[in-house]
């Protein structure tokens, strides 16, 4: 059954949408600001033009009146101002409120009825729409001009400007989308290459991903993936090694079990059957011990060792709790066990340290002959706590001491049965506790001394 794909979101589409939205928003905001600024500027220019036109018409009116000696000449006034007739309306009044000049379409009533003595800009309402007005007197205060312009004319020009801004936006957005789409696709091309590379790989292909063409923002992800591939490779190699070693080591006790069973099945001699049964029991015990050690070793392998609870405890108390069992075994084997325990507080996982201690004690008693001596001590050495187990048994040659921590390694002249996993387990537990192992010569110039150095736990006051 195929697993349904989880609903996700597209980084490419999200990035494109955000950039496009931000760009359009900034553009619209800028366009509004430009439009408002241009509208303000255009109003000032319109007012300036309106005032200049009024002053020009007022000068023409004075000139016409002086030439005609008081006779009106409306036709002349109109002909001189054809360019204003489309939008502008004007009136020229004398000091007695008589209309002197006006252009066509202009009413004969004043635009500004309360303009006596006033000058400047204003707003009036005429024909149901607002008009901009300007009123001014000549220097002798004999003639007054009133000029008005419809606001629709100004709005029409502002509207055309706004239309051009909007049209430019509508034209630029498709080009902007196309450009951003091309740019985002180009940026994400390296991610697509990585995706295709990983998708086409076989399950056991854990080669490192190339970093050369990846952008800086993607390289941390690729570095993390490469570190993951490296850890998975190491874990796979450890599992393959573990499985291979376990299969190799289990072959011997299983072969012995099979051989003893065949002897039991075929022989009719009671003595031979009893010997075969004893050998069968020993082979089963050896296989059971080996499986137990393999399971212990597997529990101490990364990443499971990271989950051990490390709590500050007295190492001497842990050893005291175990002493009766080992004292009994030492007495049974005819070995003298000397004990010296001082308080030593360390951060430890109690269960795994018990395994470490039992393996070291088991090795010491196993490889020390009857009449020999084993010393167990716990002492504080500066900022460290030392657990030391020394014996005067067969020992380990100095050139072989580094190899004894390898899995299934056993000395060729060791006659005592064993799996070769004990010290490998001890090394894993020591590493988990960030402790160091020191192998030296044992008691009386022979044997072996194993010292496990832990960092002492310092209680905060």
C-alpha cells in the first residue's frame, strides 16, 4: 500500500508570491505618493496659470479701454482669448460694478459677489459643479477681473496621469512575474539537482552530496545531510560487523551442541552419553553467555548509549553492594580478595557500571590461579575517581593490551574459556561515562591491573 504524501507548501511559489506582493505593494504605495505629489504640484501650476491669465486679461482690458476712450469692445476681448474659451470664463468689472468685458458663455452676474476689495483664489459653485476662481484689481483699483476654471478640467488631467500609472503597472506586472519566475527557478536549480540525485540513488548508496554549486543558504542543509549519511554508513558498518562477528562466534558453540547431540543419539555407552550431556550443557551455557554479552554490547552501541541516565552516585557504595557475591566466588576459587574503598562521587548509570565491574572482576578471578591474589580499590585522585582491579594471574603482554578491547579478541595461549567480549563491553561503558582505561602490570610483577578513571562529581555549594 502506497503511503499518501503529506500536504506541503511550495517554497518557490511562496517566495515568488511574497516578492511579487511586496513589489506590487511598494509600487502601488509609490504610485499613490507620486500621484498625490503630482496632484499638489499640478494644482499649484493651475493656480499660477489662472493668476497669470487673469493679469494678462486685466492688462488687455486696461489697454482696450485707453484706446477706445471708455467705449466697450467685447468682440476684441473675446478674440484675444479664444484659447481660454474652452475652460476659462472671465469677467472685467469697473469700480461702479459695471460689466466691461466677458467671454462667451459667461453670465452677466458676478462670479464672486462679495469680492469688493478682495483678491486671491477661492471656490464657487456654478452649473452644479465646483469652479476655481481668482479675483484681482488693477493697480489704480479701477478694474476688477474675475476668472473661473472648472475643477473637472483639473480632474481630467489628474485622471489621465493616474491612468498612465495604472497602465504602466498592468504592463510591468507580467514582465515582473516572468523575471521573478526565471530568477527563482535559477536559484532553486541546485536544490532540484540534489533532489534528483537523491531520488535516483539505490538504498545502499550513501555517497556525500556535492557542495560546489550549492548556494550558501543551502550548504548547511547539505552539510547536515552528509553528516547524516556518514552516521548511517557508520551505523550500518557497525551492524554488519556485529552481525558477522556474532555469526562467526556462535558457530563454535552451535557446532559443539550439534556434535554432542549426535553423540547422544548414536552412542549406547552410558559414560559417553554423560560426557556428551555435560559437553552439551557447557556449549549451551557458553552460547547463552555469548548471546547475553552480545545483547549487552548492542545496548551500549550508539545511539542507544546516549539515553543512559547519568546521576551523581558514590562508586564505593555500588562496589560494596556487590562484594558478598565476589568474595564468595574468590573463596571458592582459593583466591585472596583484598578490598580498599574510599568515597568517590561520580556521574554514572548504575546498571551499566555494574556490568563493567562484573566483567572486570570476572576476568580477574577467571585468569588468576588458586592461591593468587586480587585487589579491588576505589580512591580519589585529585579531580578523578579511580576504580582499580589488580591481580597476579597470567596477565596480558604489553604489546597486546591495545587489542584486548577489540570484539572477540582472545589471547592465543589463554586456556580459560571465554568469548572475548568482556573488555570490549568494558571499553564501551567507559566511553559512555567519558572515563579512561589504563592497563598496567599487576601484582608482584605479573598479572594485570585495570584502572578506570572517572571525572569526580563536584557538588555545588
